[in-house]
């Protein structure tokens, strides 16, 4: 068996009880942020938190002129806490909490922000 750097990092992560992304699980979803009347909200901030921490990269985005957002980030098939948050000026913050298994199966999540 050859001890490659990837193998050693995976072994270290497993031995420390961490969840090592293995490339077979992805947070790959998107949706539309809108107001209660269905009008898209341009410029809303949408972010992902995993175990209470932001992703190292790809964990935050801004909606386009049609209110659309999307995420594509490496995940892991293990148990973790997932939070999706959205904010926009003049609206109440939105938050959705899921298990890691639910988050890895998420394909679309439309968000309706209530006015303040």
C-alpha cells in the first residue's frame, strides 16, 4: 500500500473523529429568494453553515436580478449540522436547519423573506 498525502490526511481525519470529504457527497442546490408576493429579491445574501461554521470556500453567495442563487460544494456522507441563512435589507432573516443527510439530498430550496 502506498501512503499518499490524500490517504494520510484521510487517515488523520478519521483518527481524530472528523468528517473527511470523500468527493462522493455534495451540497448541490439552489433556488429563488422572493418576497411573500412572489417578487424576486435581487442582492439577498445567502450562506451555508456546517457545524456552526462557514464553509472555507463557496459558502456564501448573492442572488442575481431574478432572485436566483446556487451552491456547489464538497460535502461528506457523515453526520453534521447544516444551516442555510438568507438576509436582505428590509426583510427578516431566514434560517433553515437540516441534518447532513438531508442537506446532501437537497436539490432546490426556494426562500420567502418576510418584510420587517
